[in-house]
């Protein structure tokens, strides 16, 4: 039976509390990832930010970072700059999802699937005994075992 540690992607990308949204968005775009984990001063998982979190009321449209030229056609320069300034001053804890649905290294994949389906989430962090993130499993990662069988 496969476990979380067998399918997780590691190392995981994380940021400390207090990081601004501009930095989070840049990390996600540069690394081509759909989420960034948020950790406290001891490295323990306290939140997660996904692309959809940027669409919440206090969030910044993620497409601003993916295609600023495209948005520049719909926003004048002043509006775009105001949006980017808001991203520079908004902290990750203002939009992150917390608490996070996470699993331990030895969790069976069934538990990961149950969390994704129950809470309609796309990413499940994997944490060690101290609650520090060591990996992450996305819905996409769940397709890898199927690919091996084809």
C-alpha cells in the first residue's frame, strides 16, 4: 500500500509568516507551483496559499503576476501599480488558509484522497512529527502511479 512519503514532492516551497503577496506570487510563478506553505518561526506548518487564495476579497489577482502585460491592456498604469503596491503590503497571513489539512509521512494515500475529496482541496502537505512540512501531494501527483501502469 502506497503511503504519503512514496508520492510526495520534496523539498517543499515555504515562506515565513510576514512574507508579502508579491513574493509569494513570484515564487509560485518562477517555480511553476500551485501552492506555497506558510511556516512559523520554528518551521511548523501554519497555513497554505494557493492560486485561488489570490481571488479572495483581500487577495490580489494572481494573473497580475502571470500576465501583467495582458492586464495592462485592461488597467491603466496607475491602477496596475496600485494593485502591485497592495501585493507588496499585504502579508501572507491575511489570505492564507489555516488550519491546513495535512498528513504524516506514513499516512496511506487513501487518507490523502479522502482529504482532497472531503474538503475540495488540490494540495495536501506532508509533515513530520513536529509539524514541519517535508513534502506536498497535489491532485496531479496522484496521476503518477496511473501513468506507470499504462
